[in-house]
């Protein structure tokens, strides 16, 4: 009998709360799925914001199909423009 595959999904949401205009490509999100050995098994491309004039958010989705019964977790990344370069940092793994 073949093992039954299952699908794991992950979503990362990055929100900004600054009032006023925020230029496009100021912040972004990347969703990732990590296995028990801390290896990235799936990741989305970066989703960047478009020009906004009020608080808003962006999100990124990814999924992974496997027959493994090992645990997986989601660990998303945020990317923010600091005026000179992008600062990339992680969220809380879930």
C-alpha cells in the first residue's frame, strides 16, 4: 500500500501601521516550510507592497506535499527597506 500524501500550507503576513503614504517595495513577506532538520522544504517568492496611503499588509503563501510523518513548521520572513538596504528578519515559528 502506498503512503497517503498530505499537504502542509504556510502563510506569512507582514503588516505596516504607519499613517500616510508608504512607497511601493518598502516591505514584503516570504512564506517558508521547514522540516524537523531545519531544512527549508518549500518557500514562496517575495511578495512586496505596492504604494499605499494607509496602514496595510502583504502576504505570501506556500505549500508542500509529502508522505513523511515527520513534523514541519512555518517560519516566515519579513523584508523592510531601511533607506539604504533591505533588512530581512524572521517571525515566530509555528
